[in-house]
């Protein structure tokens, strides 16, 4: 019986997981769940109209995919066509929110066009099946369809693939 229950939970979790080639279910992060740095709500519908690279990050792994962020910045893509969103999984760390807020302000200076979002209750872990306690990369096309996902560190080879994928979808 225990095996059946575990299998059922794994199956249900995989059904909810975000999949390449699909537009994920609509989700909002607002109020007690978090939101943008300025306090406004963040909605997944904001991932339309441009190619968006989403960094969903546990603050303890904040530097894991910096090489990808730096490579994207160096490409200097047209901001009218390409943008990035950094969603910080605040519930995945023991670090105090005050410390994280200070770090986000530093990052905002380095990446001024990036939209920063606080996820205080693991909303995207629960609703999209993202990896918890990790650094996840999601890329969406102009229609909001997921065209790339990686949970964990992106290799140098994968960075080149990501850049090529963005260029192909412009």
C-alpha cells in the first residue's frame, strides 16, 4: 500500500510539472506569498510579448548560474525583445530576508533591466513543480510557451545552447 501512495504522489507531482513546449498554468505571486521588489504583484502572464529567461533561485545557490547571467548580459540583447526575471525562493533559505533584500538591491544595480520577484511560500515549487533548494532556469518565448528548462547549474556548453535558442526565437 505504501508503494502505491508514493507512486501516486510522484505521478501527480510530475503531472503538475512545467513542461517544455507548453504554456504553464497561470500563477500569481502577491501579498503574503511575495511579489515584485516594489511590492506589486507578479503574474506569469507577464512572461508574454518578449523572450523571458527566468532564474528561480534559492538564495543559498544564488551564484550557481552567474556565468549564464553574465553571458546574457554580454550579448546585450534588445530589451524590447528579450528580458529576464529573477524569482527568489525565500522559503528555501535560513538567511534573513533583510540580508536578501540588500543583495537584491546590489543585483538590481548589476542587472537593471531584470525584474526581481520574492517567492515567500514556494509558490512556483508547488504550482509549476520547480526544483526546490536549487537554481532553476526557464526560458519562455513571446507567447509564454516554455522553450527551455534546467534545474541546477548550466554548463558552458549549455550556455551557448541557451544563447543560440534565444537568437533562434527572436
